[in-house]
C-alpha cells in the first residue's frame, strides 16, 4: 500500500493450460462468453487468467467468494462491484504483465505499457499531447524520448480510466506538468482541480512503464 491508501498488485500472466478450468469456473457467464469469442488461444488463456485473478483478489479483499462477485459496468464501461461499490479497482495488462490497483472511496485508474520503440511516436505526441507536453518532449535527447512518451502516456491513460471515460475523453486534455510528472497541469472541465489528483509511477521492471491516478471521493 502506498501513502495514499492505494493497494498495488502486480504479477506475471502464465497462460498455464493446467489452471485454465479453475480460472474459467470463477468467471461470470458474460466473461466466459467474451473469452469464447477470442480466436487466439494464447490471448484467450491470458484473458481468462487475468480476469479470474482479479476476481480472486477482490474476493479476498472483501472476504467473499470469487464466483459470487457481481461485477457490473458503468455508463461508459468502467467495472465496479455492485454489492461493494466503495471498493474501487482497476486492471491493466500488457504482454505477460498485469497490474491491479484498489482503494476505498476513490476514483482510480491504472495503465501499464511495454516500452517498445515505435516510429509513430511523433504522430502520437502531436495528436495526444498538449502544447506544453509536446514542447517538452521534442527538446529531449532522442534516446530519452521513448521512455518519456510512455511515462506521460500511462499517466494520461490512468486518469481517463479513473474517470471511466477512456481515451474518448481526449488525452491531450489531460495535461501532465512537464516540470513534475506526478502532477497534472490541466484537466477537462468537470473532473476536479489538478491538485486533487494523485498520479504515481508504479515500478514494474525494465522494459515496462506503469502509473496510477487517484482522487478521493471523500471531501
């Protein structure tokens, strides 16, 4: 748990076929239906394992049984516990890594990305970064640009997941302070003042970047 009362869990996704049936039984029918539509066997294994592990973690947290949890989705698709809405949670995964964050009475989001070099980074920066962020990024040495991109991107993604809107909200509207990457400079109207939000890096190992965004719902 960090100093803001956020619990962070991370781990490897094993995709072990021997555990598949145990994980499958934990899922709700709608999750099983979704999994059945995934054509790639390895991707299907990962989906089933990750969502089963999420259920197991949440069940342990509230002293319940994983298959009895009622996970519903809000207006824009953000999941929540129907019978324990005060327990906020969010999940992100990439490649063979996953991160789950939980907290009580929080708006909470998390994102993890594999930090791969991409020729499209300049175009993504132009589209998804605000002017201040673009100016900062373009002045960096070339060897630092990829890491900086993912550092900003994961924080932005964590925020839009926390408020339940996703990237449709506009990543260029969620502006990271170039002088302090753990603070927002500006946010879209209706989502609070920048200093009411916490954004923090999560150490997930070399080659990956992760962060969470959180705001307390208790005023």
